[in-house]
């Protein structure tokens, strides 16, 4: 193992990196004066990875939707008790999550860090699935799926994805459906675990009150090398155009909510640090609380302080999404699209660019004051072939010409979808 120190002359911070002989990538970012430590380990395996090929074989294996999330739940259990009970003895606060691309396990603590790290590395390498325990979990996850089906904020998002994506599994609920999880069993859980929970497909990030040497020592003692290869994920081809430009659903809510998505060309590779910096500056200038668009929408009383935006991007999918509550979602979407036309016509002016660039840069640097934010950022960047300090450096070096050139590839009004959730229609009084 070769220890690499990664330093930012601009910021004055540094962190350490090793690639363990198992293939596990380990990042440690010490923060002097911090009392707490945050650790997260993740595998590049999420809800979209339902079709794959095992190395050396032509057969495409298809597994039920929601299996990555199911596996996340089950991995906490072992023959000698669940991981949460073990964490209770060290005082660590633990959690996990499954996204479209990743499954991650994490904890934070103020003491007994080494013990908690050993718990983390132990249970993610010790799967234990039986017919009985898998069946027991089915009822729990079924209730979780029903809960999300009744959540307007969840449904408005997945309705948008269904309106934008024809074939890509990003449109499917991360937890799957009641029907799909009924097909999950110990055999296909082990098949997915053995394929994707390979150290060479995983990243460990630690930040805060931590000694890098202790982390690397524990990793060296505990992480097992795998002789198998990570499966090749198979994703369907996704056309550029959206499925439909509008979709709606009704819930028992007081205020309508919406998401307006601008679908982009699907690519297998993720954005570069430079492209992501340019996109962040575009969106900061166009739709942040200091923007003309935000002021105009507020003046018309078409949004409230729930309004926001994000760049939604992963393997084979990308979109700019605006969201919020609105008394008239269609009118709000119309104003946003009119502002997009104006933006493409005139570009971003120098004053707006400079202000947005400073705000984006400041936000990313201030993120380094949080051990949790540092670890999560390093995790996501590592799986996207990006690097933390380089990403910040790219923001500082971005030019207005680059931003306006990047704008040409984004916010296509002709390739947008609006998802709205409206209050239930009340029967007219008789």
C-alpha cells in the first residue's frame, strides 16, 4: 500500500488516501480540534443495477427491482446479533441508505472510534441471509413501500422520472414494488452481494477527530481480498426525448407541489469536475434566492421558500430539476421556461456570473467545516472519478465563456416534463 497525501494550497487542508491490496479505496481527512468522527463505506451498487453479467459469462442476470435496498436492510443482521446492538455499546450513531447508484453504511461517534470502525468493516463483509430472516424483512419493506406511495413529495419525484425516462431503471422506486420484492430470496441476495460487495468496488471515507494510521491499520487487519470480479452492469438504451411533458396525481394535501425536469443526453460517463462546476454556477445564477427568476416567482406568489433546484445525474441519466410548492404549478413552470428562453438568448452576464461563482465556491469551501459533509462528498466524488480539492479548484478557475458554452447543452425547453401533485377534488355541495 502506498500512502498518498493530497493537499490543497488554495485552502490549506489535506487528506490521505490509500488503495488497499484488496482494491478498497480509503480516504481519511483529519480535522484538528474536532470532537467527533464520521465514517462511511459504500459500494457502487444501487437500485438501477438490476441487470448484469458475471465476468467471463454471456448470460445476462436479471434480479428484482428493490433488491439493493433489501440487501442494505439485511446486511445489518448476523448470526451473533445485529450491528445496531453492537453500535449501542460503543455509543456510535449508525445508519445506511440506498440510492440509484450506491449503497452506503455509516456511523458518527465522539469516542470508541476504532471499535465502531471494526463493527462497520465486519458486518459489511459478513452477509447472513436465511429464508426465515428474508421473509421477516419482506413485511417491513412492504410497509415502507406503502408509506412512500402515500408521500406526495416522493410521488412527485418518481412521477417526474417516469415522465422523463422511457427505459432507464432510474424511473423505478428505489425500494421496488410489493410485487418485485416478493421475488427476493437468499439466493439472489447472495448473488448480488458476492458480485457487488467486492472491496475493489467499494470506498471508505473517514473525517474528523481521527488518526489516519489507525484507520489504515484496521483496514489492513480486517478487509478481505476477493478473487472474484465485479459484474458488468447492463443498462438499456435511453432516447433523448421525454416520455410526456406533463403528469399529475392527486393527494389529500393543502398546497400543490411540483417538479419540473429538463432531461439531458444520457451518457455512461459522469460529468467532469469542470462541467459540474459550470453547471453549479449556471443554476446558482439562474434560480437561487438571489436570482431574478426567484424574485419574479415570489412577486407573483407562485412559489414559497420550499422552491429549490438540483442537478440530478448518474450513469445513463442526467437532468436539471426545479421543485417546490405552488398555488399554480403550471403557471410557475411556464415562467421558468420563459426565463430559460431568455437565458439562452442572452447568456449569463458578467455581474451575475461573478456573484454566482463566489457563492458556489464559498458553499463548497464551507462544506469542509463538517466531517459528515466531507466524507459524503469524498464518497460521491470517488465513485464519479472526481477529486475533492480538484472540484473546488475547478470552481475557482471557471470562466464566463465556459459557463455560457456549457449552457448550450442544458435546459432544453422542448425536452422537459412537469410533474404535479394536486389536492383531491372535493365533491360539489349538493
